[in-house]
C-alpha cells in the first residue's frame, strides 16, 4: 500500500548561508533576498552604472539574471 500526503509546516526553517549557497536560493527567500539585491546593485555600480544590456547587447539582461542564480554567494563578513 502507498499513498501521498501533504504537510504544511507551521515552523519557518532557518536558511543557512555559506560559500556553497547559490544566489538564486537566497533570492527566493523573501527575508534574505535584500542581501543579494544589495550585492547585485554594487556590482552594477562597479560597471559604471551600466546594466548588462548596455554592455553585452539586447537580451543580455535576462541571460545575466539567470546566470547570477547559479553563482555561489561569497561574503567575507558573513562568517
């Protein structure tokens, strides 16, 4: 016999961020997303305020956003 059950948790699971955590995983957490958004903003400022589309051409913004999801989050001040 087998069956499928669905469980709704009433407890929020604490996300642990380390050097193996992908930026996309952090962006999907509403409480932690501002950490990554601030990092991405600083990266854009480092490019002279230019976005990926201005540097790489049309369609690059979406490609850049998708690529950033799979980059590990490295924060020296977080440990």
